[in-house]
């Protein structure tokens, strides 16, 4: 039953509101699941997010967000304004997804069907499988189910205001473009250009990337390097007349594998830094020509304390070592970049560099989020992503308190088994609201810049 004795920002507030948001969660559950299906049924491969952004704007209008708009790059912002001044908590998702790949691998499911059925699916900790109701389709687990749960959580807060409940601060949903290929350009544009132009600031962020209803507290960074090893062309019938750049690359490949990789540091939460050579190409690339360039695409995963510059210096050191024993050896190393254009026509040179980050599990913002989840009956567990997210901007660069919380499961992302549990969506819907209502009552120390 809805109660009227309501105190903003305190324990009594949360106790009084639990029954209300639980009831609203049941009311909004069906809409959230149907909206997840609609999102999946609306293809939005990177740089083609127009249709899904239109769908989201229409849904936020229906849910009575106070403000909603699209910026010049195509990012979406929706705000539910509190009745009292307070912090702005950004709930973030990305609008795009990767290709479905070969549809024959989808076990009979249409990648854009959004079909619901009972199926075998992992439990929260992946230790066992269960039979549960799931929605199938591309981006079900990256990130359309989490997106729907965030958007509808804003709808619950709007309803709370309609029912006469006040709360501090602002709930802000953001959906950004080109997360998959473009190294945070959507998020960077949103925060560094759109927010200042609109007079918007944010104090903390909750990412919808897959966490299996756990609170995720960080991930390693990623830098993509291009190392070019140089030789000299000649006819393939007379290889002794040239310098084969592929052969010249072998010592560098060996040193990266056998010397650099084993020496990389380890973080107690994020795990070991890593390096791998994932693509080898050569030029001119013709059968009868000795190649004068061999290009190595290098994937370097960093931990706090490491940067693109320090990682680059490690490879440069290996190059210098090889030059001492082979004066003919020539190589260069640089951070890769690519020109990316959004569906609205905005272009960015996306530098392939994402910062590592982490937030302590006893940080006041994390503790408040955990307490909110406990108050709605959810068991609190913690985790860390293997992959990178746009939190590299909010936490890694801006140093704002950031966590992940989502109904989706990481192991299904980018696979032809892409699916999400509907029971997890229902829990995430209420969990998002509970996290918001708890953290807005925090003191300023919960929003202090991150340090590591």
C-alpha cells in the first residue's frame, strides 16, 4: 500500500517506498519486456541507430520523462527531474550492436525476432544451468535488455512523482552511438560537448553493460597498436635481393610473446595485464613480390597505472634491443585510429585507447547502491568485466563514481546464443530504481573523484 509518511534521503524513505516501487515494478514489468523485444526487433548496427533512437524517444515521451532529446551526433538523453535539488545520476546504455553473423548459427532463432520461450540458461554465477523464460536475439545481452530496464526505471520514478512522492536530484538516461567500433566517441561527444551546451552535469554513472545482476566495479583498459616492420621488395624468384619484412618481424613477435607478456603486471581486482598480436598483414601483398612492410595489430589490455604511452614505450624498448643485434631492422609503433561517422553525419577520428578503471567495493557510492539492492531483496555480489565499456570515459577519464548493474549475462554477448532472462529484467527494473533512490541521499563524499 502506498504510504504518505515519506522522508527524503533517509532510511525511513527507503522502507516506506519499498512496497510502492515493488508494486510499480510489477505494473511496469510487462511493458519493460515488450520494449526489450521492440528494441531487439529494431536493428541498430553501429552508425545505423536512427530507428532505435526514434523508438526510445517515443517511449520516454509515453513514460512521461520531463525532458528528452537527441543531440547532433545522434545520442539520446532523457531526464526525470527530482522535486528537490540533488545529484544527477546518469544511467547509460549504447544504442548500437554488432552484426548477427551467420544466421545458420542461431539455433533456429531469428536474430531480430525478439522471441520469448522457456530455455536452458546459465544461473547468475554460471555454475549451473536452469530452465527460465528468455528473450532471444542480437543485443538481448548487449545491451538492449539493460537499456529497457534503465528506461523503464525512469518511468517508475516519473510515476512516483505523479503519485506525490518527492525525491532529490535527477535520473538521467543516456543512449550513445557507436560504442562497439569507435572507442567512446559517442560518450565523449555527449559529455564534453552536448552536456556543456545544454547546461547538464552528472555526478555518477550506472552502466547497463552485462553484469548478471551483480555490481561491477571496473575493467582493464585497451590500447590497439599498429607496429610496422620494414623491409625491401624484390621479385619472389630472387628473395636474396630484397629484405623480407615478414622474416624481420619474427624477432619482435617472439619478444612480445616470450618476454613482454610474461612480465606484465597484475591488479588484485582486474587481473593480469595482457598483450596479443591478433592480425598480421603485409604489403604489397602479392605472391611474386617480397613484402617491404609487415603490419602487426597488437591488442594491449592495461591495468590502473598503465597508459598508452607506457605500453608503447615497452614495445619501443624491444625494437631498440633488436636494432642492437640487427642494424638492418627497422620498425615503428603507433596507437591505431579510425575515422568514424555517426548516423547524423558527425565524424570523429576514434583513437583506439580506452582507460582502465576501478572503484573500491567499500566506496560510499558502491555501498549505497548495494544497500538499495538489499532493501528490495536482492543479494549483492560484485564482479569486474573482462571487456571494455564506455565507463572508461566516466570513470577512467572523468573519475566519476561508476558501477555496472544489469540483467544481462556477459557470456552471451556477441554470440549466436544471445539471450536474456525475463526474471532478471524484472529484478533489474526495480534494482535500478532502488539504487537511484538510495544514492541520491548520500553525502558529497559518495561523489568525490575516483582515485587508484
